[in-house]
């Protein structure tokens, strides 16, 4: 597909069929692309893109604001220190923050904890039950880091050591 796009992007022309059997002029356009795996974009295509931008993760403060707003949606009355603990464990990603918030809701309901008691300590215990450390590391992350303690290793060795497919 990337090879097919080169003349489209450069000459605004689409060649269909072998040996340019049919050439269709295309009106000028702006192409916008996005990927979470820039390594899979062929270098010729990558360098044809003049403006390459990278999105950055949300700050702990921004995630905390999101958690504070969503608490009412989930019927949770967290103390500020509790919402900050959730934000820190969310790795700058809103969907992880929302997932953690729902988990806290479920945990506190199962433990029959009143809203006024949901603070940092409760959040950290609940997250620990889920296997998530205060800084957001999961069991998968810990396995990965433990495997790297021995020093550098290739992808095949690392994949085998943590029992995860190489593509992952």
C-alpha cells in the first residue's frame, strides 16, 4: 500500500493496472496518517511526511483532573490523595485511569467502605490486589524488568524469558 501511495502523494496521480495501463489524476489533497508503531512505516514513506508529530502522555495533574471529574460518574467519593494515587498509577493514560477508577469503585463496594474512607491507603491496597504498584507497574512489567537484570539480550531470548510473543 505504501508503494502504491508514492505517485499519489508526489504527482497526485493513481496508476491502476500493470505498466500504467490506466492513470487517473487526483485532485490535490492533504494526507494525515497516524500510527502507534512508527517502526513499521517504511523509511521512504516516513521521510515523505514533512510534519511528524508525537503525542505525549498526560501529566499526573491532568490525569488527576480526569479522575476527579469521573468520580461522580462512577458514584465514588475519593479524597484528593486517593485520586492522585490513581493518577500516578495510570501511566499517563486516561483509559487506564478510568479502568483503575472502576476497579476502586468495585473494590470499595465489595469491602463496603464508606466514601469518606477512600484515601491513598485504600487505593494502594486495592491496586495491590489487582497487581498494580503505586507507580503503575503490572506483573507483566515486573517480569520484563526482571528479565533485563541479567544484562542485554536479544528479542528472541527476551520473548522466551517472559513467555510473550515477539510481536507483543
